[in-house]
């Protein structure tokens, strides 16, 4: 199902995987991070502006709206296609029947369908209208990618900063390389470029959107952590030279914002299991658990399928302590200089990120196949937090006869009532809780 538009980094093995990794890794560079920072800020400002106008009843569209934000950031980063957050009727490009945004959105939301029905069958006349529309969306998105690739190739060595241009440049440079290594001259085929672009969108859309939405609800339920994050944001804003909003100046300093992301991913990460497989020869694993004195070796037969239970890793008391099931962002930061007169969390300005032992925190997978878009997601999340929490406070809207504490407890219960839908962990009934955004 991940080869909808072509083979990609997630679906190839061996030398093909090495080639894809070598050519796709440069796409996620600091120029892309800066682009994501700016676009996420623009989208976040427009989003919260619309929320703050909802009045005392707040909004119940947090999940849907963060999905729109994440999709717009991705379309801008992938192709340089910019969409205003609140745009209503969108203009369809000449020669198309759907907008780029709508065709991509439809493909992403139906990824499971592609595992059942190859896209070539979706447009057959006897198929249900819903499937025919999905078939049309695949054709439209393919056409958009064809046009953008042609534009990229005919524009010469442009200064464009997006994932498509980065893939094309890396691939062309590999093809033209004078290196005589076995595969050094192999670039990516057009279908492989399309396949990787679609994989980027699939991996980075719903996952990031869900993380942002979960974080908003959790911050509303835990005002002490919202205040903790805001304190950092306000301090960074005060220290900005001439109101410099640049990625380079701000992102490295927002450790508390990043801690909120990490803690949200730890307990409510979109990916619950990571599928892996043993190689073509037997593999021996040494099992050493800190709570057990005995260790033993486990031999995996060739090609054994293995599912890594991410949530079990992320809630193991041996790693995370007795409060492993508690959402506590402060656990990610420690004092750079220990103050024996203080207990608890580190003070602002004297904090450093805690590096967890390898293999204990894997929201982006781990090892050679770690997600190349990890920094992309971090920059987007942190920028959204910085934009919103520096100017607004988010609170749950209490129902009639409900106290503030009861409203917060209702948020926690709604968040915990999550389940795997399609391929990611999602809140089952996010519309049952309204969030109100108040100007500070």
C-alpha cells in the first residue's frame, strides 16, 4: 500500500534501500527546516485567530483543524504550493478536476484502501462512486506531481527550497557523478521520486497533526504545564533581537516546547507498533532486563516478522519510573548545574534535554531506518506551540453544571479513550470536548 505512486525508502531493501537513503537524506536539510518553521507559524497564527473568534463555546474541530494545518505545511514543503489556512473555495488548476490539496488529502485518508484495491481498478465504471472519486484523486495527484517534476527539470538549477527540488537535485547529481563506485551513478527514477514524496506526506501528515492535537488537549487539562511552557516562550520573546522570528534564533531555545512533544509522543504517539523482519540469516538477541538478574539469548529464524510494541517501551517503569503512565513533560529536562537546595524540575535557563538509553524512546523508529523527517516534525510542532501559547491560553469548556476541575478530568478521559484507527492512534471522540482559546 505504500507503493501507490512508486517504490520509496519505506518499501525497498538491500542496495536499493542504501541508494534511496543516500539520495533522500539530503532533502531534509536546514533550508527545509527554516521553510517549515515559517509556514507552520503562518498557518498556526491563522488557525488560532479563527479559534479565538469562536467565543465562550470554543471549538470542537481541533483534530480536523490541526490536520489542515499539517497538510498545508507539507504541501508547501513538498512542492512549494502555499494555501491560506482558512481558504474556502479553492481554484482548480487548468487541466484538473481537483485541487492539489484535495487530491492529496483524499489519497492520504484512504491509504488502507490501496492495500485492498490497486489504484488501477478504482476508476472502473462498476466501482462505487466513493472509490471512483478516490481513483480520480490518484490520477489528479499523479498529474500534479508530473507537472511539478517537469517544471523543476525545465527550470534548470533553480534556487527553490522544497522536497521535490531537493530530490531532483540529489538524483541528478548522482547520475552525473564521476565516481565509479558500483551504484554511485544511480539516481532515482521519476516514479521513485513520486513514491518518496507520497511517503513523506503519508508519514508526516496525520502523525504530526495528531501529536499537535493531543498536546493541545493535554495542555488544557494540565494548566501547570501550560504555564511552564509559556514561561519559556515569553522569555525567548523578550530576548529576541529586533523581534527576530527566525528558525535559527528561536528553535534551539525552545526546549520545553520540545519536551511537550516528546512526552505526548511517549504516551500518545501515532505509531503503536513498528513492523520489522529478521535478515536472511538467523539473528541472536541478548535479553538483559534491569529487573532480572538472569539474561538469555533468543535466536530469531531467518525472515522472522517482529512487531516492536512501542507503547510497552514508552511506559516501562524500569525506564520511566513509577509515574510512567503520567503525562509529565518536565521529565525530559534536567538541571545543567545541580542545585542541591532545590528539588524537582530544573529552573528556566539551567536546563538540558535528557538523552534516554538507546531503544527506549522510538516514536520515529530507531537505527538505520529512523524516520528522516524527524527534525521536520519537531520544527513544525515547536513552531505551532511558540505561536499559540505565547499569545493565548487554552482551556476546556465546562459543560452545564460542571466545575473547571471536572472539565479538565473530562479532557483526560477523552484523551485516554484513544484507539488505532486505520494505521495510527487517534482519539475516538475528540468532538465531545470543546477548547476555548483566550487572548492573554
